[in-house]
């Protein structure tokens, strides 16, 4: 399992890369297995998925909490 410091560094790198993609630049991001992936602006969805996976590993699940009924 990857330590939290490494996961946080990867998350920061991926979020920075997403910003660069948003402004039209291609970026290269290191993956957990020592390889790297180059993303083009048209592939921002794949990079968003990578960011979501890192957040899940860090316990920062992005998304909505299940709706709870409210009884008054």
C-alpha cells in the first residue's frame, strides 16, 4: 500500500495537471507503478477519474452522501 504522503503528492500533481489541461496544455503525470501517462486536453475525464481514485485512497471520497429521511 502506498503511504499517505506519496498519495497526497500524486493528488497535488494530478490536480495541477488538470489545471494545465483546462487551459489547453498537454501534461504528463506519473502513475503509481513507476510509469507515466501523457494526457491531452480531450482526455480530462480520464485525469478526473485518476484524481477521484486518489481521493478515495486518501479517504476523501468525492460525491454525495446518501439522503437521509427527515421526520418532524
